[in-house]
């Protein structure tokens, strides 16, 4: 009897941990504009964009952060607003930051290919807890740029992120 009771409790715990069925969907952001305020110097510089999170636009009407069982970035494309400016960058590290959520590195590229108009970043293998960012009003996108020379003006980059969401079934 005790073994049967223990097995029943264990089965309930496993079922609760699974959280029920989910649906996997892929979504892409609009083109987002990151800016590094000039003057910029040879070496490390930062371009940022504060992205207001709108789950109705991203996932569809009626979804909340609680509906996201898991989130993962599956693509990050970076394009310089002025194509010549991409050649100023030796490498990029891309991170997500937000109030009360630990900053997380999600992509990088080192070195950038010569004469590229746009680049796809290599994605971080470990992406844990990204769903916590979608409970925030805004997410700060941070591109750490290693420049090969000084640059007097602002450096503007377009970023487009692709996410894979596991959404809890409604």
C-alpha cells in the first residue's frame, strides 16, 4: 500500500513538473535600432536599444508572460544603417538586460567578416530563463562593440531577433 501511495505521489509530481502541453512558435521582431553615441574610440563601445515588450504584437492577442513556458533566441541579425560602418567593428557581443533580471549574453561574432553588409551572430549555447524578460515592460538590448578605429559620429545598427517560444496551451 505504501509503495502504491509513493508511486502515485511521484507520478503527480512528475506531471506537475511537466506543466502540461505546450505549443512551439517562432516569432521575429521588427527591425530595432541600436545606437552607440559618438564620439567612439578604438576598442570597447556599447550600442543599446530599449525595447518596449508588447506580447500582443509579438505573440498575439491575449498572451501574457505567464503563458511562456520557455523562450530561446534562434537568430540575431545585425546590419549597419550605413553599410560602411560595419567594417569599423572587429567583434560584437550581444546581451539582454532588464530591471531585476540578470543580464544574459545571447550572441557574439568574432571577428566580423570583411566587407559584410549584415552578419548573423553565433548564438549562446546556454540561454536559461529568457522567459523572465517577457514579464518586464521593456528589455534593453546591449551590443558590446570592439571598434578597430575612432569614429566621431553615432554608430547605428539594425538588429532583428528571432525567438522560439514554448507557449502553454490555452
